[in-house]
């Protein structure tokens, strides 16, 4: 049975058919259900259309990564205004699947060796991101004094929204601040990262990876079918980012064996950008500007703090490792794997190396999050 994306906020819906006075299903239940499906479909199509227009406007304005940033900004703005924009986990899964397949084609034996060689540095970077998040927790508690230590730690942790919310349930933390801060973290990072990387490139830090020839649509269809199997397999185990990682692993294995070459058509990447931007943007709710406004303001401090600190770490890594700072900014950025990998892919950077960094960070964050939250609570209790 399919599982919802673990990066998306679950929305409770009722699938129970209308009941008659006697307790039996109403005679017009099929019509009501069909009407509900029609309304939902109309909202989804309208949201996608608006997101596409937002991407087109961003393209016209020469935004970096326009289709994702534009679709994210316009749907987030509408969501904050109270407009009923909506997405489904299936849409995000499709965007992740396409992105994973596109990024997977960039993997080669040489890149895999590079990632393994850099593994100690990658793990150190992941630990640094967790430490920076802990400092962000202190800032958050100063801005929002009512938030408890465990919740603050999980709210600033660079992990997925649902993953952190699930850990919050086990630790008896408050999931609402976690949802707001994590949503803002991903949204702000996805919007800011392309501009930062483009500015660095224009300042002389450009390092564009040579792009291969565009694959034929027949080849793309065959490869997508193969990578779909990988997505299904990982999704069966309810792993985070299952569709992205499943398609990525299949395509990376084929690429490392030298069985594929080239890149997917740009049209596919445009659709993936719009879908991913839309699914992030639709998580912004009107409540962020009303009863959750203080948390929104707090995120405008803690998220930029994390971005600046990790950008400085990227500069340090660039000096020490001799790697381009543009690639390392995305590799260490505290956003989702698919979003940063797609950003690197579209901007012509080393998407495979970015993905390697991001995967290790997510795995280590997931493993350390509960322990860090407990330790942080104890430290705050001692400092009182």
C-alpha cells in the first residue's frame, strides 16, 4: 500500500460516507463522494496552473531556478492569504521520482569514489549542522519563551517535517512549532539558495559541470520505468524521500556501470520544479500570520542564522578541500535532498556530490535527533 511522503504535512480528511438517520449510508453517498473528488481535482489543477504561472513570471524576471522558486512563492503567498491552494503527497512523490531519476544520471564511478573519499568530511559537516541547529534552538527559546527545550531542538533540526513530528510524539514534544519552523526552513532555504549560488557564481566562483546530450524520449521512458521499480521498493518500507532515493539509486547504479549517458529533457525538469515548488508552497497556511505569527517571526531569525553559518562552513570546506563553494553551499544547505539536488542539477553544478552530502546529513540527523533533543532538555534544565 502506498505511503504518503514523509516530507509533507498530513491533512486529516474524512472518507466516511454520509449516514442516514437510521445509521445506514445515505442513498446519495456516491454522488457526494463524486462531488468531493471533482472539487478536489479542480483545486489541484487550479493550484498547479497558478504554480506554473508563478514559475513563468519568475522566468520572465530572470530568477535563478525560476520554475521552482516562482511556483513556491506564489502558492505560499496564496496559502498565507487564506486561499485554499492544495497539493497531494502523490504530486510530491512524482516530483521526487523525476528529480531522483534526473540526478541519478549524473553519477559515475569517479563521482562515487569522490563521495566515499570525502565521507569523513561529509559526516563532520552533518554534525556541524546539528550543532548549529542546537544554537538556533537557544535563539528560538529566547524569541518564544513558552516553547520547551525538546520542541525547540526538534523545530530547528535539519530533518524532514514528518520525521521530526514523529519523533516529537515519542518525546512528548509539541508538534505545532515543529511544523511551522520546519516548513519555513525548507521554504526559505529553497528560495534563498539559488540566489546565493548565482551571486557567488557571478563573483567568480562558477563551476559548471559539463552537460551531456539530451536523451531521446524513448530512452527516458525506459529508464523512468526502471527507476519506478526502485521507488516502489523503498516506498514499501516507508522510508523518507523513498521515491527520490529509489529512482536515484537505480539510475546511479546504471550510470556507474556505464550503461547510460546524457541528461533528461528540460521539459521534464520544468514539471518537476513546478510540482516540488507547489508542494512546499501549499504547506504555508493563513494561521502562520495569525495565531502562529510569533513562530513565523522566530523562523525569520533562526533559519537565516543557520543558512549563514552553513554558508561560512561551505567556504571553509571549499578552502580546505579545494571544491567549488557554489556546490558546497547547496551540499550543506539545510533543506530537502530532492530540492537541493534539483537546484544543483538546474544550475549546472555537481548534483551527485550535493546529493551525497544531503543523504548523509538526513541519515545522521534522523539518528541523532531524539538523543540531541533529550540532551538539550537536560542542559536547559541545569541552566534553568
